[in-house]
């Protein structure tokens, strides 16, 4: 009601803000409700933003993809929403943009997929290729997890709850990956900290594994 007493300029401004808010909600809802699927080549997700990373390697012929490694990442640490993860995975990180970037700007790393805080997915590496996400790692006595796994990054940090949207999109993604690569049993979905416990802590205690497993059934 108080809008009646505002100036026309203010009313227009409020209308514009309402438009922006609706647009943001629609964008997120659209992402949650759009069926996620692999493209025909099985290498990329259909309808998902692609930012090809040069940081990849060929898998050894006949390697069976049988694992998923879940990570948490934020750049700078505990800061969300910037372009820096994408810049890191495409070797464009400006080491002058933040002191922490000096330590990592020469890392030639990647993951197959990033799920940001809003649930938006970006794919960097085709699934048939090795992404460079696990580093020195061992799972059930077998080294080099990059060879046989898919790496999924969640934008986040170890001690801050991940977003509901991220769990929902992650669960959808894992379901379609398991349909394509059925050797990925729930027991073979692990955190980076599980396969490189001396070096890595992500996705951290903030990641609710019980809830995640309840979503993937
Ligand atoms: Zn990690």
C-alpha cells in the first residue's frame, strides 16, 4: 500500500527489483526442474554450461569408471560466487587478485563438474577423460583415483553447510552417472579426504553424507 505514496521513479525501481528477484528464482527453479541427462556422446551433460579445461589426460584404454570423488572448493577460501574456480580450472587465475592465489595459480588442475552455491552446474572435462582432481590418492588399495573416477566439486568449505540446492543437483547428477556407469555403487562414492587423508580435508564435516545417500536411494 505504501507504494501509492512513493514517487513514480521509486515505484519503477521497486518493480525492477521485483523483476530481478523473480528472474533469479526462475533461473534456479529451472535448473532444479530441468531433467539432467547425458548428451548422446555420454561425454558431456546435456544443456549444461561447458567450459572446457586444458587440464585433462586420456584414461587408459578399457578403464572402467567405477567411482565418484566429491570435493569442496571455494576461491578465495570461504568466498563464494566469483569466477576464480573457473579461472583456476582454465589456467587463467590472476595470482595478483588475492594472496592465496599465489600458492595455486600454477596448479594445472580440474574437475569434471562444479556445482556452485545456487545449484548451477558447469562441466569442464568430458567424462571419458581423466580430470586432474584427486592428485596422489588411494582408494581401497588402488592408487591414482583420477584414472577410474569422476570428480565433482561443490562450491563450499569444510565447515560451512552446503546448500540444499547443491545436494539436490548432486543427487540428480549422481543418479544419471550411475545409470551410465553402474560400477559406481554407493560404496564407491567418496570424499577427497577419504582417498588422500594426509593431504586433503574436503568436502569436510559440513558435507552431510547420510542426507546425500538418502537422496540417491
Ligand atoms: Zn578436493
